[in-house]
C-alpha cells in the first residue's frame, strides 16, 4: 500500500495516522511520533475529564513502514 491508501484506510477507521518510514532517522522519527501520539491522547483525556468529552475522538496511530524482505 502507498501512503495515501494507508492514510485513507485508517482515517476511515477513525484514527489519526502518523507514518514513519525513514529508517535512517527511525529513532528520531519514532520519538517524535510517540510524543505526538501522547499529546493527542492527553488532549482526548483532558476533554473527557473536563466533563465535555469529544463526541468521536480520533485516536492516534503510528504506522512503521519497513522495506519488504523476500
């Protein structure tokens, strides 16, 4: 699947998608993706705890794309 198909599929399932695919900078990119995901989760939790939860929260999802090995 290409990036557009992955984004469309999982966005349709209700997720916010972050794709990590640069293996040269995988550590930094995964770190940034995890920080982003945690910030999204904290925002959803804060809204829920405030008494005004989001009607349909879009949970974060990280996709790690690696080369295909035969």
